[in-house]
C-alpha cells in the first residue's frame, strides 16, 4: 500500500536516495521475492498519487486505485479479481523490507495453514520489516463485517483481534518469531529523521542487503542510532516488546 498523503511526512515515499525514490527501492526489493506471484501497488484515487502510478508502471508492477482512508476496501478490491489464496500486506514506509524474510513468512504461513500470519503480533523484528499474510477469505470476511474506522483504515485489526492469538476463534493465527529481540531498531520511514537513517544505510551498503546487515550497521554507530532514537523513546518501544 502506498500514498503520498502522509500527515507526518508528506510525499515521503517519493524522496530520493542515489536517484531512486524510496518507493522504487521498496518495489525493487520486493520483486526479488521468489514466493510472491503477483505484486500490486494499492494506492489511492487522489490526483496527487498519479506519481505513484507512474513509478509502478516504470517498474512494470500492477496497480490498483481505491479509497484513501478505507484501506481495507482498497485491499479487497485490489485482490478480488485475482482469486488469491493468500494476500501479503507490505507498506511502503517499510523501504528496506527483506524479500528473503517475506519468503520465509510465506512458506511458514502455507505450512502452518493459518488464516493470519505475521512477524508483528510480537514485535521482535526491526520496525520496518513488518510483514502480514492472510488468507483471502479472511480479508473478505473482514471487508464484509468490519465496522470501526480503525478496522477499515489499518486493514488487519479485525482479523487479528478475532484470531486465536488474541484468544478468539474466528481466525487461526500465529506469529513468526525471531531468535533475538531487535525491536530497538527503527527502519520505518515516518519522519524526516527516519529518512536520514535509511539514507545512510543505503549509501553505505546499497539497497540490496538483507535486514540483518542493515540492523548491524544501524547499531554499529551511535551517530546513526541517535538520529531517530528519540522517536523510539517517545513511542515507548525501546527495550520492550509491544503487543499490537
């Protein structure tokens, strides 16, 4: 999902590093996945998001345009004509999401045969490596029954909150665990400071390394880590596990 209308950092995904926009880098990385059969940029029908459509076309990626705020509706309509078994949710503020990690989650979701699978039920991975996978029937059920604005805007709360991980039985769910807790690593782009971090990581290592390489570099220098450390402290998730 991608839009330019972010209130905290407008048009952030169009910001460039080494002549490539964050969205271009994001898409180039996702296209390295071997488990994704079809990649669709789910953007809005707002004129300002024409730039996103142009990037998708230049990257030979399909796109769908829908409601800006009802992202659940946007996802459902983007997916329904393709008859998928699973839908993978990736957000464009996660520029450096790892295609190998995406594939690991997809393989595990299929093997476990769950309705919802992610590495976000427990935040053990770096913020910015967020991957959610859900069966299309779960997406369709949520689309039909979710009523709260928070359930429509953020796509998966209805599914997660009615899943076995949350003590409910409507959807079978599980978390993709990490051997260590890396949730004191911030690779998501919500603010200009986050962009500066991503810029350093990419200018140092390039845009095709794995998430562990970026994480190690992030923590190798206080200069890098301190750029968005205050944001992490303000949001209260340094050295603690979040329950989403």
